[in-house]
C-alpha cells in the first residue's frame, strides 16, 4: 500500500514543481503601465455611432484642454424690447381693463409696460395693481388740463407725450438697445401674434384693428407689399387713416426725432395719429404686418360701464353691480 502511494507522489511531484516555478517567474515580471493605450467606452454614442477613444488615469485634463480650444458659438441676437405706453384714467372698469391687459403682457417676452395715469398724483389703486402684476413697468402720471376735457377733443394726449418723454430721457445719453414702441390702450384686446409681428419693426409698422370706426375692422390697403390706401369707416382722406392702436414705431426712430409728439394746437379731432406719424415717416415707408394687413390680431373692446346701485335703488341690494347699456367711455384716441 505504501509503495502505491509513494509511486503516485513521485509521479505528481514534477508537475507540482513546474507549476510553482511558472508562478514564481510570472510574479517577477514588471507590472504593466496604468495607461496601456486607448480603449473605447461603451457609454459614448449609441448603436451605429463610432465610439470615442478614452484613456485611463486622467481623461479630464486632456479633454478639458481640447474643449477650451474649440471655437465658442456666436451669441444669440438680443430680443428687441417692446415698450407699451398705456394711458389710463379713473373709472369703474379701470382695474378690470388693466387686469385684462396685464394677463396678456405677462405672456410676452421682453416687454416693458409704461402706464400713465391722467391724474395729478399716482393713485393707490394703480400703484398696488402694478406692484402685484409682476411685470417690468414704469408708473407715470400727468393730468389733462380742464380745458381739454370737453367732448369731441382728443384724449390721452398729455399721457402719451409723457411716455415718449420718459423713453427719450432713459435712452438719450446711451446707445439705444433694440426696441419697439406702441400705444396699448387699456380698452383693447390683443392677440399674442401681434407682438411677434411688431417686434421686427424697422421704422414704422402697421396692421388692422378690429371693431373700430363703426366697422368690423379697419386696415391699410396693401399692394405689392406697400400701403396704397385705407379701408376705414371714418374720414378715409386722412394722411394716415389708422387707429392709435394700429401701428408701432422703432425706438431708434423715436430717439432720432426728439420733437415728434402729439399736438394739441392745430390738431383737428381724429387727426392725432396722422399728425404724429407725419413727423416721423411717410405712407410709402410703412411696413405692413399681419400677412399684408389681412389678419386681425387686435380688437377695440371697451367694457360696458356698469350701473352701480350703492344704496339699493331699483330693487337691487346695496352694492349690487349690474350691467347697464354699453356706453362709450373713450373716443377713437382715448
């Protein structure tokens, strides 16, 4: 029995010695470098996409330097600021109409609201409203002289001029940034497409206005991209037979014409738009918007003056608010 065990031991002994020698030789070989060469990461790219070679040990430093040497993309052009000048005055529907306007302006990028009260001082109602509106805004006030408050005379002349003066004072001593000005009366309703259209104004742009002048809409007549006439229900012989809400002016044009204002003396009723535009442009230079003035993105929709019953007259409880007949509380230029 012992002879069998010894014979098997001597048979296996050479093989054991060979294995020990091989393991000893392998451990004495120098260790391979930590960065043997590039390998391809399975996490870069997808199926069918060539994979980028990465190196072990320090990819951040090498690839960081390479990224720094790449050319940076050019900065995007600055979005022109839209300045909306809104004259307003105290009346029962004032806050309701301002709320409607603010809800639209909140959805317009890069818009600055210039709200001008017809008053000797800022009212608490409008001040609180603007503070909560969450819009870039400027709150101005200037009263209309009593002699100009007679029926038939243009409204909001002093307020619009105050907004123009503020713009010129703000940008007068510095290089003007791209901008567009328009007169946003608070009794109008605006579609968001209108702001996209007016933002590209180079000098003076025009578009239709709905529900104004006794018609469903008024608009410039356009042929071959040029204004050639006016579709209007009132005095088509005006040089610019257009509503106050139907045009926008480049900020650079306003700054280049510091004397261009809305005039009281020598201006006939309904001629405020024409008298102002004649100072800065011609009909041939007008830029038709809204698909050559065939689409209506703006409507003149004044809220009806309510019938207030603070003491319970006519069977209504005290403080009840009922809608009375529609009363025009602003004229074409108010």
